[in-house]
C-alpha cells in the first residue's frame, strides 16, 4: 500500500479555498440600468439554506388559517426568489414573510429581471439546485399536498 503525499490543510489554506467559492460576475439588467452581482459557484450550504427556507414557508402556509389560492400560487414563484436572495445582491427581504416575498417575486418576474438573471447563471449551478430538490422532493409534495 502506498501512502499518498499531500499538503496539510491549514486555516489559511481553508480560507483561500473558501474565497474561490465566493467569485461573482456583474450583470446589467433592466435595459442596462441596474448592476446585479451573481455568484458563479452555488455553494452547497447556501442551496440548503434555500430549501430550508422554502420548506419553512410552506409549513407556515400549511399551519395558517387564512390561506387562499392566490397565496398558494404565489408561494410557488417564491422559490426562484429565494435562489436569487442567496446568490445575488438583489434587495430581497431577508425574512421569510410570504406576502413580501410574493410581491418581490412578482416584480422581478413582471419586469423581466428574474429571466435576465436566470439566463446569466451558469447552467451547471442550476443543476445543483435541481438535484438537491429531487433529493427532498417527496417532502415538498407532501407539504404542498396538504396545503391544497
């Protein structure tokens, strides 16, 4: 058996590795009026934040007594907004207030800004989110099913 040689990982080395995960590109949106910084690498920990926040929102909807079709329909678009909240510098509320997030989601969608940003995100990064979603999909279906 041969022993592999490598460098020892230090705190400084770990910090350098982390900095490579924080690279961003600048995108001009809405007729080149606004700058938006977008992560080029979607970190696993941030993807988990998105999914955890979305599940929390769905559970709160499930427990709410004043849930109507508009709120349920609006909650579906919120997922894309949560992705943008984690991986861009857009002014998206940090709270998980569903009504505020629906307003922002609709504005981003109606202005075309959401599409512009999603078109600029490296496809392999979106695949990471899709794969993570598939791994927790049965939980989503159960929560969404009880909302209806």
